[in-house]
């Protein structure tokens, strides 16, 4: 990660931490509820499909924090940030996290410190407040029956074209790089969750950006969120 991007990520994390801490100090956090989590949306996407743009536009439309790969890596890997997150949790929150972690009983989970930290961070975030998660298998980490799980897809040729334009690669090299990244993501899902990446029951909503625009996709997500009482 470049120095400029690293500073941007750190600043975004710091803003979110200040928002949480201010809410706690002013006692304006959500009242006690039996809900397992605050409202959330997870967005999984094919490389080059436009899923990142959908996530950003959705976050801007409803003013919810967006946690992408870099933010989650920073928050789960920085002990100081993790300590500040946990300082804003009460006993009910901590019990929720501990109970949720019991479902991850594989030797891989116990052995992989990065994945354990990532999982704990995601679970803590959905107890803090509403959030949008981009990638990292968030739909498989967070409790089923809560939130909204979205998958964004497109035609492989369109994905390769978009990726080539963004990176300056040739179309052939872009297609190869997409295949490499998708294989890497599939290994992550299989090794950590023992799930098939394309399992049809993973998602509540699948949006094809080969036929839908980003704005149309966001409007569709918002309609489902309203119907489910997430807004």
C-alpha cells in the first residue's frame, strides 16, 4: 500500500473511531435491543464487475461507513485500534462475539491469527452500528438471518475490459489477473469457511451489472433494505 493510501486508510479509521467514541460519551448509541446486530449490508463481487462502485454509491446514499479490504486489514491488524474498538463494547457485546466465534471451531481458525482477528473485528463492528462490508467473506462471518447479503456480477469480457482500463493492462493480461484473483478468493472461502464460493444460498440478492447500471443496482438494494426494515 502506498504511503498516501496508507494515510488515507488511517484517517478513515480514525474518523470512524471518533464517531463511536463521541456517541458513547454523549450516550446517543442505540438503545438496548434483542437484535443480534445493527443493520448491515455485505457486498461480494466479481473482479471488475463494478461491485466496488456499488458499495461506494450505496454508502454515500445512506451515509453508512464502508469497510473494504484495506480498512478491515488495518483495523484487525492494529492492536491500538482493536483496543479502542473493544473499549466501546459492553458485556452484552462481548458475549455476542464470544458466542459467534464458537461456530468457527476448525483448526485453521485457531491457528490463523489474521483470520481470527478479522472475524472478531467484523463481529465487533456490527455491534457498534450500521455498516457496509465489501468482500472478505463478510456474509459468511456475520450471523445468518441478519442484514442483507448482495452479490455483484457481470460478463467476464466486461469485467476484463473494466479491469484493463483501470490498471492499464492489456485485455489478455487483465483476464489472466482476474482469474488469479478469483482463484485466490475461492481458496480463502473454501479454506476458512468450508463453503463453495458460488453456493446459491449465500446471497439474498444478485445484481448483474451487464444489464443494470450502478445507480439502478443501488436503488434495488435500497428497496430491499426498506422492505426488510434495515433503513
